[in-house]
C-alpha cells in the first residue's frame, strides 16, 4: 500500500512521542524537550517515569549550558499510562525499545496501528535493518531508522535509512525533521548492518579487546591512545581526511602510495575475540582503574562538558529555533 503523506511539514512539528524511556529513549526525551517540543513518553517499566524524570533533570544543566530553544522546559514532558495515549496526537514518533528483533517488530506494529495516519515512526535501533523490523506493520512505508548516539541530547549524529518497504518521502521527511530538531544527519542510500558509525567504532572496539586479551595494552593505555592522539583530530575531521593529510601536499593519493603496502601488515584482527571471563574481568577492572574513584555520574558530567567544549570550539553548536518557529 502507499503510505499517506505526513500530516505536517517537519518545520511544523510541535509534539513528539518517545516510546521506550531507557538511556537512549530518555536521552531523546531530553533532546526534544531542550529543542522546545512538547513530548509524550511511554515505557512499560513500573518505575519508568521516575527514572526518566531523573535522567532529564540530570541532563538539563548540560543542555542549559549548550543553549535551550525558546520555550524549552522539562514541564513540557507528559508520561502516559499507555502506548496509545503517548502517540495519539504525536506528529513524530521515536521508538527506543531494547534490541530484540521480535520485540521491535511487534512494537512497530502496535505503533503503526496507534499513531495518526502518515506520521513518521523512527526506530533508534543500533543494528537491525528496517527491512527486518517492518514485517508486521500494516503501513511499513512510514517506518524508518533514526539511529542516534549516546547521549542523544548531546551527540549530534543521527543516521537515517529506510527499509525495502519504506517510502522515499518518509526518509526525506524524517531527515529534514532531525535537521530542524538540531541534529547532524547522514541519510544513507542503502541498508548496512550496524549502519556507518557503529561499524567503524565496532572495529576499534574489537581490536581493543584483542589487545587487552593478549596483554598487549591496558584499558588505560587504549583510552589514552585515542583521547591524547587521533581522537583529538577525529573530533573535527574524520579518519579519511585525517589520513589524507598524512600525504602532505600530495593528499590521499600520496598517502596511499606511501602507506598502502602497510595494509598487508598484520596490524589488526577484525574477528572478535572470545569474550571469556578472563577478558571480561580484565576490561571491567581496567575501566575501574582508569576511573580513579570517579563515579558514573562524575564521568557523565565530564563527558557532557567535554562534548560541549568541543562543539563550541569547532563552531558546531546546534542552531536554536526562533520564537516564530515554535509558535511562541
């Protein structure tokens, strides 16, 4: 069937529904509230509302330092008793349920049945293709992937891609909506398992685990090697352009000519190591050691301030909605 046209333009969205209110879903709630939207949220956990409001309260100081949109307030959050109530008047729906395929399929089916006709429904999935998740929906054309990065209220990137039955209009609409909502959007031309950024960080993660497992580096050394090295460049220039600069005036072509043979060197092992108890304990203990007594809350605050400082330093603070845009 042909999916109905979204009932409003991305610029006219006023009410967003967030279904699933854990770390990612709650992060989305905080982001949308900070951007001046009315947000309805639902999660089946009995203590979901208390945890969600604590998450929003914890994020709000960072969001305030980052800069709030006109009218932004935690008071614009409504936590509903049912999924149907959450999406009944939504103009956009963000699903952030746990990464279980059958759960995603059934939840997207329910959201499709409950949300107003034509309203785009986006999944925060970190790996499943939408083609595999939209199988039970009556209107799969309005289902897209909107994959964020943690925490969604600070990290700008969202990767957007449709499934085989998603309409091109829904993909374009959702990409534009995320842009209006202050996100940096990659609209993918095709489905790739794990999307783009997850594929890259997964390769780095697997190599790090190998090095810990083989006693080649400690957790602290691995983290320092990034934060004190390439991570400083990656914050404003990705790995491809960074490598291009290694070629000097000759750019990437000279870099490949000069360093290309090293690709044959056994520097990396892209197959994942066995995550046995020894490796598990080594990674956990290494992180405890590297934290040096700082709590998770301490580390979250440091991370949030660090991201804000980088965004400010590189001129990438999200543009705020004006009073006219949000109807105030």
